[in-house]
C-alpha cells in the first residue's frame, strides 16, 4: 500500500462543517446526548506558549519545570521579557502561540478532536477577548460548551515557557480571573455522562468536592490529575483526605508528583507510589516521561514503553494527552495495557510541536503508531481531512493567534 493510500485509511481529527445554503428552511436539530466525558475547569484558561533560553527561567520566581501562580503584574513582566529571550522556531510557525489551555481542557479537547469521544466542559470564562478565544478554540475542536458560563471579568492566563530541551515551566495567573463557584453547579450538568475529569487544586476544593459529590450521585466515574509536584508537596495531607473518600476512580501522577506523594526523596520506587494510589483508586497510573508508564487495576500491574521522539519539542500537555488516550481506552473497554499504549501514542503526538494542542499532522502520526501497534483506531467517520471553504480555514487560523 502506497503512502497516499495509507493516509486515506487513517482517521482525521478535523470536523466536517456543514455549510448549507443559509436561505434554506432550517432543519430541526434533534437533542444531543450528554457528553461521555466532562471536564471540570472552573476557570477557562489561555496559554501563552513560547520557547525561551535558560536565562529567563533563572530570573522568574519558583522552581524550574513546575507550576507556580503569579499575579497579573508578574505575568505581564514575564510576557514582556519573552520576546527578548525567545529561541528560534523549529518550524515555519510562530515561536509564540496563544491558545486555549489548562490541563483539563487539553485532555477533553484531545478526546474530542483526536479520538471522536463526545466531551463537554464545566466552567466559566470572562467576557473579554481571551474568553472569546477559548470558546473559539474549544468549539472548533468539537467540545460541548453548553456548560461553560460566561461571566463579566477576566479570563485566566498562563505563561508556558519551554526550554531548549522541551521542558516546560508554567506560571499561571488565576487570582483575578472569573471562575465557577460551588453553587453554580446544576445536576443537569452531569446527568447522563460517564466520566468527570478533575485537576487537583487545593484553593478550589469546595468546588471540586461539590462537583465530585454530584457526579457520584449521578453515577459518573471520576478521574483526578495531581496537577504539579508543588501542589502535591504543599497539600499532600489534603490530597490523601480526598483519596480516602473513595470517590476517585482513576488517578494520574507524573514522576515528580509520585515522588512527592510518598515523601519527596530523590531516589524512590515509582511502583511504591503506584501501589499507594492503587489502595484508593480502581485505576492508578504513574507516567515516567521517556521511560513510559506503569499502571495498576486491581491486582494487575503493567509497564509500557514511551512512544514518540527521543527529544521532545515541547513537553507541554504530554500528561494531559496521555490521559486523553488512556480515557479513550477505558471508554472503549480496552484492556489496561492497551489503554496505556494508546496513552503513550497520544502523549507522544503532542510533544512533537509547541503547545498543548495536537496538530492535524501529529494526529495522523499517532494513528499510524496505533495502527502499527494493532490498537483500536478511533471511529471518526464523520470527519474530513480538510475544511472545504476559506471561512472554515479562517476559523482555524483564528484559533492559533500569535501573541508577538
């Protein structure tokens, strides 16, 4: 089979837009079923992603490679300094990108755009230009936004600084951003869905606990991402309290988070952290960057190698997209090892370019990896390789706004 023929057999992540004659009588739209996977992101977030040299990372507060909140003045300072410390782009696109972001948004966008799983987001965005960009980007990827409230005020932003080795340092600014409160939740937001995806954040525990309470009453499974090693280190006991409720069905931890979870020693056994999580969760996963991952379900433990390039362009979103692939496997009822393999493929796809959103050519790369590994390919029969009008192309371009 030739390369062109092979390419035609692989699914495409891009949605077909029906551009019928606007003068024709409208056809009633049947009610849509609830999204299979809901993401809880209390504040919509815009990522400013840039590749920068080491000197800038040395001049900003907090640990390199981690995530530490900053005020709006600090964020503006960082963004102003980016242009003076930017590294040349490895492709013909801008080395600075502004796109919809946030761990949960990355995961559900990946599930929708790359795997054809219906998703929705529960949260709030501001009525500013950043909020409009978030809505445009997420809706373009097929995410249901009927549970996203628009509030008067600012949308959260984050500086995502990527060094020459592809490692990312996050500096989110959330303090002045609009967000969903615990009394904003409606039972209808959760009814009929299968999964709720949550990111651990001590400062939002009231909302997180309320969302999980309603989700469990409605029969949803809950997936928890541990957010950052700083969050685990600073709020470890509160995290354990959450795990001990028994309401977390699936937990993801990267290597640094797993280390903090079991005491913060420089040398540690990832399987010890996996076993710890497995005491509380039906499924537990510890991702190990280039070394792959280990996962546990009941008494079963599997180890799966990483998939992708030996040197990442940008590690932003690697764990988020791993979660997309793993959750796709669970929704499809795949065995634990295959869930991990799909996660490794999707995590490998996002590190091939700048930012936490997978580009169409890298989705195609992922499908080829899945096909070669005899994994179940997504059913994207309602997708198309390219949009057929200049209007849709413009919409796509608007979702990749440069911030230079």
